[in-house]
């Protein structure tokens, strides 16, 4: 029996993978949007910036 791995599973396992896979592309775009939001946030509002960064880890 052959078990098919997702591209993300291949990536996490250190195997060759398709970086343009729809799931990986979507996750990458989400992370970029959150980073952009963080970079635009007021640097004096540390609590707000910490909440934005938490969004990357969810």
C-alpha cells in the first residue's frame, strides 16, 4: 500500500516538494499579510503587535 503525502508533509519531512502547491501558497500569502500588518503597526503599542504576531502561530 502506497501512502500519498501532501506537499506540506513532504516539506516538513525535508523531502522534495512543490512550493507552488495551492495549500502552501495560501499559507505563505497569509503569513506575508500578517507580517505586513505587523510592520505597519505602531511600534509603541507592544500588546497590539504581540497579538498580531500570535496570528502567525495559529
